[in-house]
C-alpha cells in the first residue's frame, strides 16, 4: 500500500482529501504544520508527501527545503498544494525542493495523475 503524508493545517481539507485518498487505496497520515511534517516524514518514510505551503510554525517552502537537504528524506517526492496562485508561485515551490505543484481548489482527478506520475518516478520497496 502506498503511504502518503499530507501536511495541512485546514481540518476541512484534511478530512475531505484524506477520505478520498483512503477510498482510492492509499494509506494517509497527517501532520498539521511544517515541523510535524518533517518529524513524521523522518519517522514514517512515506512514499509521497502532499505539502500545503501556507502552514503555521514552519511554512511548506521551508519544510520542503529541510526534507530535501536530509539524506533520510531527500528522495521522497513532494507535491506542493497551495492556494497561492500568483505568477511565480509554482517556480518558488519547485525552487524550494518540491517535485510538483498543484493549485487549490484541488481537482481530484488531476491530483491522482500527479501522484501517479511522482510515484512511478520513485522505486518503491
């Protein structure tokens, strides 16, 4: 089973997306800020991280940089999810170490395609 870590502080988003991903056969764990996201990623070694960028305590850009700098987590694909849709936001997320970017509100079918693409690019155990 593919493990996804969803780093998101909005409880409604967590509930909705976690339910949908679980129904599609993913195992989902949740962290509510960037600090918890880094700790959970190091502990659980998910196959993919869905990272909100506007997080409390430590924002998603900074958390992504930390994860990509650590030998334990650098190979985990990170898909940035953000309501930030200004020109350059995608590039800023990619520069922080995210492997892809998707704008909120999320189109679930497009999200599944991006997850599939990132997972196929990583050799799973």
